[in-house]
DNA sequence: GTGAAAGCGCTAACAG
DNA sequence: CTGTTAGCGCTTTCAC
C-alpha cells in the first residue's frame, strides 16, 4: 500500500509537504506541488481514509439505516437521502436492519466503532431505545425517520399515520364497506400504533363497532408469521368485505394468502394499505393506498441531520416534520351496496 | 471519546491487557478480565474500529455496490449478499451508483480509501474498466455481478441474458406476435448486448426480419430520456404488437408512456421484460417476464468474494457462474391470430 | 515554503 | 499472566 512517505521519498520532499498538497492547505510552491502530484499519480496513491479519520476525529461519512431494503418506501427514501447528502458533499453508507433489533444492534456497533459523522435511522421500534440512547451518549448526531421512540428527543421526520389510516377507512366506508378488518405491524412501532388509532377513530366516527377479532398484529417486515395470518383470516366470522393493511409489505402478504385460497381481489375481498409501491404501482395501477412521501422522508431527514452536525455546538430546538399521506384511489376496492 | 487507556488507568492495568480482554487473545486471569470488563461497561467503551483497522490492515467490512437501489432485482440481490456475508461474520456496507459512472467513481474513492476487505460490484458498464482496474491494482478482491467488463478477469455471477431474451421472444411468437420491438439499456453494458443478441437470434430462427427501427437504446436506470422513448414509439410504423423491455425499469417506463397515450395493456399493446419485480409481482400478477434469480446473484457472489479473500494468496482460477432465467407467463401478452 | 516531532487509538512482538 | 515499545498512515504544532 502506497503511503505519503513513499510519495515523499520519491519526490524528495517531506511527508508533511505531501499532506499539504493532498489537502490543499498551507503554502506550497507550484513547482513542488507539481512534482508531488506527478509522483502521486505514478504510484496510484489513494489517501488512507482510516488514518485520516483517526487524527481528524471526523469521517465526513453519514450512515442511513433502513428497516427493509426491499420495501419501495425505504428505497425511495434512500434516494432522497442520497441526493441531500451529495448536495452537502457527504458520503453516504447504507445499512439494512430488516426490522430486526438484533441486526440493528449489529449496525449500531458498526456505526459507533466506525465513527461516522451522523446517522439517519428508521428504528425497528420502541425497543430501539438503547441503541438510540447509546448514539446520544456517544454524541453521534442522528435523525429519526418514520417512527418515534418514547424517551428519545431528537430531530424527526414522520408521516401522518393516523390521518392516513383514517382516510383509507373513510374511503372504504364511502364505497359501502361496513366490515373492515385491519392487519398491522408490531404495536411496539409508533407508526403502527397511530395507524391502529386512525382505524379505530374512523370506525367510531362512523358509528361502527370496533371488534378486536378483526384486527391482527403481524410484522411490517418480511418475517411475519404467515400461518398466524392465515389462522386470523380463517377466524373472522363473517369475513370482512375489506381489509386495510398497515403497510405495503403486509398488503402483499395478505393478497398472496387470499389468492392462495382462491379469492379474487377486489371481487371477493377489497384491500387497501398505507404506503405506495414506488414505480411498481404504475405497472398495473392496482392497489388503493394512502401514499407517503417517501423521497421527502429521506431528503428532509438528511438535511436536518447535516444542519445538526454543522450546528453541533449550538442549542437548536429539536425539529419535527410531519408529512401528510395522499389517498390514491385505484382498483383494489369493490363498491358495494347493502 | 473513551479509549483503552482510560479503561486501563481506571482498572489499574496496562492498555495491552485491555486490548487482550477486548479481543479475547492471550491469557488473562479471570479476575483481571472481570475488572476490565466492568470498567468498560461503566465507561460505555466502544472500540475504535478506525484505529483497529489501521494497525490490523483489515477491516472485516465488505462493500456491495449496486446500480439501482429502487430496482427489486438489486434489492433482492442485496438480501442474498447480506445473508451470505453475515454467515461468515463480515459486516456489509451498501452503495448505490444509480447507473452513473460518476457516482460509481465516487464510491470507488470511498471503497479504496476506507480499505474494505472486499467488494461485490455491479458495474455501470464497460466504461467501469478503470474503476475495476484500480481495485485490481490496489489488490482489493472483488466479484462482478450481473455484467461483464471486457478486459477484467475475475470471479463473476451472471444471468443467462441471451437465453432469457430468446425465451421471451419465442413466447411472444407462440402467441402469434410477429412485429416485436425491443427497448434496451445502454450497449456499453454486457447484459444489454446479450439481450439484444438473444432478441436478434430469436427473430432469425423464426425467419423474421430484424429492423433497426424497432430497437431503441435507452438506459436501464432511472435516467432514461423519456422524450426520446416517446419519439421512438411514435416513429414505429406500423406499431409493433409486442414490446420486449431489456429490464424491469424500462418496462415500467414504457407502460407509463403507453398509458399516457391511452393505450391499454395487453389489449392494445403486449409487453414483456427481463427481470421480475420482486414481491410486487404478486400484488396483481401482471407482467410476463424472464425472471432472474436475484437472491442467488447476491448470495453466490458474496460466497465467492469471501472465499477469494480467504484464499487470497492461493492461485485459484477465476470462477464464473451463469444463472438461468425463468419464463413466468402472466397476463401482459395478448394472444393474437393473423 | 518546508520539515521534524508528536500523537490520534490500537495491537504485534517481545520481555519479564 | 502482564507490561513496554514501536508503529499502522496521517495531520497539527512549532521551528527554521
């Protein structure tokens, strides 16, 4: 591995001069600069970021931890985060916790020990508290995405989950549906709780009875227990006419199971969900959704993070951005009349 | 920031002893070990990976560079890579080049200067040569994914692009289609070239004439020039009855443009593509595709990379894995009779 | 303009 | 079993 000393030797200068050329600091004669640059090229020199970070105590690297890399909500969010990071000349690294606390914990070790300058994180849920607490203890600036964690005060970008769920239920009502079930993510996730609340409130406002048997708690990620979901579907008596899924991944799981038992959508079973499907919705516009502004989550979150880093020592109050969801009506709901 | 010296001082031992406790090396009395561990916890010590990497000259971090984080092919591939990396206890970092040589180059700087142990990379195309060449020059083990780059000899996982394209055209033929157009990614990408070849060969085998006007070169990524695609669609006279897209992203773009002008799919225009849509295909199974084994790309690629790192100094011949694509017939193609 | 010395946090090699 | 020394590649400080 070529070091600045190799360059220095070959160029007949000191390592310090090479360092100055690399970083464009101090005063260097044009002649020396040219000579050093030439040697650097000849030797294919690449600065050792590791060594540099060690002495500088900063990396200019930011980390984005998402909970499901195959979910278009998060990948679109990632694009937003990338764009914002690039604009401020930060490098961005990604991690994928897969909605797993354990993997999140692994990434936290990586994050902490690699001394990145800041973190954008969609936490796995309330039990992520110790992870975030440790970021705070170690003085690593971070911004939360999509989910609040009780006890953690920080900058955050949120979707209006309650309103999103409510608008979906209202729409189903307007289409004549009265028996509406909900499948949701873990109640340890703030957005799941709010979505359930939105559902309950909408039922109440429309004078419908809330029945626990029509609500099932699974996982927002890829590790839902399918057998349990099937069992739930079997247990509802009578079957609901419409099902609302707490996110896009759950909607797909349910559809798959429904199809497996020969049901057609929407003819036999209407379905809606929160979160859109990114580009894939345009393929064959199918699912009626409360679409969240995924890109904005990433972009605004990253902006907040960078500001926070730059104003590190200034006491700026925590910011909270809540983005509304948009109801997009497609064809997964059958209008019915009683 | 807490260092091993802080621990050492408080525990009344030397830094070296602390280091040994952390790494579980050498012989330490249980008593000392317990004492050191206790102090470590009290002080919330986190090892400085940066410093450690500097002396160890290895990071135990692998890097996965994909070209489109919103493309389910790559996200599914990422899951495979993650799983394989985890199995061998490597950490994995992600980068997204967005099919852009410039961004790829940025990531290469990150990769090189952060001294990761190995790289799994889907190159932007043939012009990625210098990037890969520089990995080679710097002795960083890497495995290519999905695309070959002329002049680069290395381990690689490939899809059988030619056969995939051919099977799609054959299927269209079997459904009575004779005027088949193709929209493709850049010809500087090996897989795009092979897909075009597959298309051409299938036409030839079926005694159909290859007409350049029916072929359009756009981009596999999100930066296709939509105006040009529209112009191409306008220019075909007569319109093809079916269009084959070189990948999933292009298929969506074309569908969007087609819908914009009021055409229905498949009634007015049949369409097929290479690459499936991950979980989103199950939502409303629509597109007929030649599905590639995305997960396997990542998993097998990562395995090869890790083996290569472990056998760093042994001369093992380069491996090349070619994964077949699977034709999945759904409903984006209208059977026609002439 | 340029260089020498010291140190960022850690571990390998050796000594005891 | 534990400690001392040196050095990974770089930059800051201070000298000249």
